[in-house]
């Protein structure tokens, strides 16, 4: 039986209600209908079709080669496996270099793949794009901290916002993006205290990955919690299937751990 009730379809409104009520939001990635169905049945609030598929599905070294067509293909598949979870889709590299281009590509995800939210990386420079999408009724999740699409610019996969100047700038950018119309914020590889401060400051839900247990929710790459990603599992993740014994049990264990506050632990966050 599904962990969601039939009347419990997750929406942007219900995510905001969860933040106000202090209820943790549980998110995972998926890239096909079968895994999406398992996540949906296991009570995952948000299923993200991440451009991480470039690495875990396509075997690339970064997310940069992923195209809009790749994202559409996988998003359409994932949508067919969902009844209750909210479907969020990453805007891939160079698919939102202008408001017009972002609107066209986000529109494809909304119309062709039944996406309910798109996610894009970047700070203050994306405010106009976030505003444009919001004005056209497209929910947006902004993404600050480590931004994998800028991996070469920032010199690798490194924690962001450790010095005071960078921390202040990130908080200001988070507030600016909220004011521009972002419905949710994702913080990746951000120091614990800074992520907590941003979560407390913003009125929209803040989702963490390698950030803070104080965030309003958590997201991980599905393949990492199942222990099947190539290479080393990131510090901020955890292999849940090792103790659970099945895919569904691992997903439910992750969801329970986020909701009861046992994940992430101190070993999963950065100071």
C-alpha cells in the first residue's frame, strides 16, 4: 500500500505547508518509471529527474553533456511512475541562458513531461529568469552552494560559503531569488551553520544535500543510497540498502530517517 493517501498529492502549496508545520520534506532522484513507482509508493515527497543522470546513467564525468532531449526522455518516463509525488526536473547546462530560452525549455518539461517544478543553478544572475518563469506560472527551485554545472569554474566539487564574505553573499542571493519568485531552494555542500541560517531566514522550503539537518528537507541521488553509483559515495550520502535488504525498504528507511531527524547525521554535513 502506498505511503501516500489518495488525497495526498504533493503540490507546491503542500510543500510550503510542510515547512510552516515543521514537517520534513523527503526528496530523491529517479530516471525511469520503475524506480519512480517505488519512490512514489514509498512516500517520497519530491522526485527529481536530475541532470546527475549524465553521471549515473550515461557514465559521464560531469553533468555538462546532458541535453534537453535527454531530460525530456527521462522525465516522461518518470512521470509515468508517479501518482502522488511531485515531479521536479533539472534544467540542463546552457538550457536557460536567457529568459526566453528558459521559458521555452521549461515549457517543454511542463507540457510534455508533466513536470510540476523545474530546478536551475545560479545566484543573483538568475533572478530575472526565475521571475520570468514565475510570471508564467512555472514553479522554480533555485540551487545555491555547489553547482555541478559550474564545476570547472569553481575548480571542482568543493564546499561553498565557508568564509564570511561568501556566506553573506549566499544568504543575500537566497533572499533575492525568493523575492524573484522561487518556490523552493536547494543548498548543496554548504556549511551546516550557513544552511541552517538560510533555512530559518527564507519563507520557502529549503532542501539540503550535504548541507544541514536543520534544512526543511533532504535530497540524495537514488543510486547513492542503493550503493550502486560508480566510484566513491559522497560524504553527504549513505548506503541505506546495506541494512535494509531491498530497494523499497532502503527508500522507506531513508524517508523515515529524514522525517525522524536521524539523517543527515554530523558525519554527513560540513563545518
